């Protein structure tokens, strides 16, 4: 397919990266990036890149990826609750400053022959190009009704900040104050900088007076009242360092979906077309991987309409799966303070298995001591009695596990959770029914992956909010999920059926 000209709206990582890949693929094509902000002006702190994203970037463009790695900061991961802190020696996590990443991608784009026009607002209708790629972010001006957008704003609040030293590792740290619980997601990205994101629930936010400080903070400055308070609340983790703002204010996460990703010669990319909660992966990662998929589709299709259709058909399932996983993860973090009764090792198991992507054995291969201790805490046994393999079978063989141990539940009328959002109105109805149920509450669901994960999420809510004994009745093929749910405190017992 012959493309004479391509215009990219948005000079963020996704826009710059797709522009370079296009120019490398089509040296004779004119590729121009339009960025409304002046050169060097950026917002944000560090950008994390997980192992799979690193592999994808390396395969797509080894030169830019090598420079990204050279300027990135590797780190482990830890979770801390009170005086307890457990570090996971991950070793393959890296983070890089957003401004550094943009500098690298801008230089590589220009080296490939991409032209960059900064400091002026341009719309898709202003451009005469064969293809317009709108990588203009979550507030996209291109994402009109034509694309069938839906934007859901969630109740939880978060605040992006930074600090002026490198944390020893990435860390998840809850702090309970006189107003409620705040949770930090923090990680280092260079020798003198770390990202420090803090989230909380709306009631805590209001009790702390942050609704007032948010309203009184102009959009071009930071909420210094919140930053000062949180620096004191997280004093130990920050080692006395301040929190640094960059137009920092409390926000509510918005999930963006679109019925159509392209229209005519315009295609949306990155946050302009989809978002996924920060707890599961960055928008930067998604946008750059979108760019890889788009260029591949342009290379393989016979014409532009076919290429854009192929891009959407091939990329959408992966994005929608990630969005579903991210939604589940977001809800887990929003309800995180309710789990602080768990020992930190069990809490880490709950965290790692929250979205159904990691099994006990897979996590055990990464952090055997953490998993051994967590399983021993669950089972009330000595850690030496915990096996190094087939951990799910071991958990399910315990007295509170599956099979004949939970046979009395067979006579109880089960509550179906099919099609229920674990945190939506239908779940509230289930909770009401559970409160009036004598004996154990037995939950059943459709026999598929997402339904099973939802069943365990509902089970945790019922278990914690009604003090009921919760039994999950599931097909034996979901044994791995069931074992993780037991250890994580999502259910009390499991009925395995064939």
C-alpha cells in the first residue's frame, strides 16, 4: 500500500513511537507529528515498563529500545503493611522518566526523518494527509461521537506525585490516618526521582478536606495542601523527603472505550481510544504497542480501509481483555483497606492472584519464600510442611478445601452470580440475600474464566461484609483459581464438581 503522507496528532510516547515506526517502514512517506504543547513541556513522572512490553519494544525497534534501557532504572517490588515489609526480587521491572522517554523517542523519530511541529493546536479536519493518527490522549479532541465513545468515571480518587530520591524498590504501602486509609503505589525511575501515586476512597478524601483543596487549586498548579499532608502521612516510606507536584491534583480514573477505532482515514491510538487502570499497566505501554500493531497492519494490508480494519480486529481483543483485567484490579485496590487484617505474605498472594493471571505455582517460582510463608499462614502449619510444587492441590486437600470436606453445602440452595458486577447494584442485592441466609452461603456461576473470577470477588464481599461462611461451587478445572481464592480470603470453602 502506498502512503504519501501521514499526520500524527499528539507528541506523547504513542504518537512519537508510531511516527518513527512508520517512517522506518516507509522512508518515502512524509510523516509529521503535531504537538500542541511547546517543546520540553511535559507532565508526569516515571513510566514503568514490564517484561512483555520490553520484549515487544525490542522486537519492533531495537535502537530506540536500547537507549530506553540505558536510561531506565531497574527495581524490585515490595509490599509493606505497618512494620511488615516483604520484597520480591523481580529483577526485570524498569522505569524511566517520562520527559527522558519523550526526549529519546523525539530524537529517534527525527533521526528517521519525522517532522515535529510543536506549540500549535491542530485538528484532524485541518490536515490534508492520506492517514491521520489521533494519539491525542484521554481528553482527545478527535474522539467525536462518530467513534461511539463511552467514558466511565469511577468513584475512587488518586493523585500523581513524585519525590526527590530513588526508593529502594517499587512499593505498595497503605497508611491509615485519622481520616481513613491512603495507599501509595511508588517506584524509582532514576537516582534522584521516584513516582509516588496515592489513592483513596471518596469518604476519606472528603474527611481530609481534599475536596475543598481540589476545588481551590487552579488547573496549572499543584494541590500543595494535599502534598504536604501526604508527605507527613508517608514520612517513613519517604524517609523525610518531600512530595513533588507537577500540576498535581486529585483525579478520578476514567475508563474510555470506543465502538469504532477508525473512521475514514482517521484512526485513534492509545488513551484516545482506550484506557486501562494504572494498577495493571500504563497508558504509555498500551499506546506504544498500539503503534506496533498499526504499522504491522499497514504493512500487511492491501489498502488503507483494510489496514485499519485489520488493526482494530487484531488489537481490540487484547485491549479489551486487558481492560477487563484492569477493571478487576482497580476494584481490588479500591477495596484494599478491608484486607489489612491479612499477614503481608498472604496479602501479596491476594495481590498477585487478584486478576487471575498468576497461579500459586507461578508466583511460587518467582517468590518461593513468600508463597511458602503465606500458605503456612493460611493453613496454620509450619512453612516446612508447604510443598514446592502442586500448591493448589495441597491447599484444596486441607480440611477447609474441596470435595467431601464441604459436602454439607450440597443441601443449601445456591446463589447464582452470573452477569453480576461484584461491586454493582446486583451485588448489593446478593449481599442482602446473604444476610438473611442461615448457614453457609453457596455461590455458583457460569463455567467460564471471567465468571469464576467474579464469583470469587463476590464471595470476598459476602464473606467480609456479612460474616457469612462462603462456599464456592466450581468446576474442577478452576482448581488453580479456587486455591488462590481460599488463600486470599475470598471464600471459606470450595465445592469442586465435575
